[in-house]
C-alpha cells in the first residue's frame, strides 16, 4: 500500500533526527521509503513558544497494517529519544501517518487521514512537492489544492542545509 508520513523535529540536531527516522523506517521489514520531500524550516504552531521545526514528508510502500505502521512510527520516536512532556511541546522527532492509501480509519488509537493535515502548511508544503495530485479521500481535493488554500504559509520555508560549520571571527 502507498502511505504518506509527516516528520518533524525541533530539538537538538534536527537534521540528524530526520535522517535517523528515515533510516529506521527504511530498515523496517514491510516498509520501503519511495520518496523524500525537501526539508522545510517552519515556525511552531499550536504551542508557539518553542524552537522552529524542520518538517518533511515521506512516500512509503508498506505491507504493514495501519495499526502496525503507527506502532512502528511510535517505536521509532521512542528509539530516537522522544519523551512526551507538555502537549504540543518540543520533540526530537514526530512521525505522523497522513494517508494510508485512500482508506478512512477512525479507531480509538488511529485516525487516517490525519484529521488536521489540511490545516497545516508545515505538512502540506512538503507533501505537495512529492504528491501534488494525491486526492484526500474525505475532502475530495488534491494536496496541491489544499496547499493553495491553507493559511500560515508565511511561516514555512525551504531549508538549505548549511554547507559549513559556524565560524568565529576573533577581534582584538
Ligand atoms: C489553534 C489551535 C491553532 C491549535 C493551531 C496546530 C495545535 C498544530 C497543534 C493549533 C495547533 C498542532 C509541529 C508544530 C506541533 C510541527 C510546526 C500540531 C502539534 N507540531 N509546528 N506544532 N511543525 N511548525 O511539526 O501540529 S504540535
Ligand atoms: Mg505532528
Ligand atoms: Mg505525532
């Protein structure tokens, strides 16, 4: 099955956590990472008094059930040091299931499509780069259309990996 995941990090070496999460997912039997979006740097929303995030999206192929996919995503979060403290607070890594094929799932533990993805520019702008024509099975509009309509795009920018470490200029 084709599925889409959202990754986010705003603690420590954010790029390291994104790369490590992708590697851990790819190492999982039953998950193949097909495509990675570019990385975006995004102002925190929800609880705004926290560091900027790096966000990206992944296209995977999976033979796992939606429940097993979520279970693996949460296990990778834990492996990468995520500790759930304040709600909406800073985290080393967050892995959300956005779409699982065109399935609509509403259980105690899992809602797919992700119930707020259409409201979140930090999800939609990365996703648009890899899945512009994907249709939301409930809203019946494409990712491209959702991205055009979403608010908060001013807080979301393509991230350029720094080429070199920071240097200090010693003045006398
Ligand atoms: C009013 C009420 C407006 C709640 C927004 C939005 C709450 C997003 C939670 C909200 C509201 C969230 C990330 C983030 C979080 C992330 C960026 C959440 C959960 N995760 N900000 N804030 N990237 N930029 O991955 O998404 S907390
Ligand atoms: Mg999230
Ligand atoms: Mg999450």
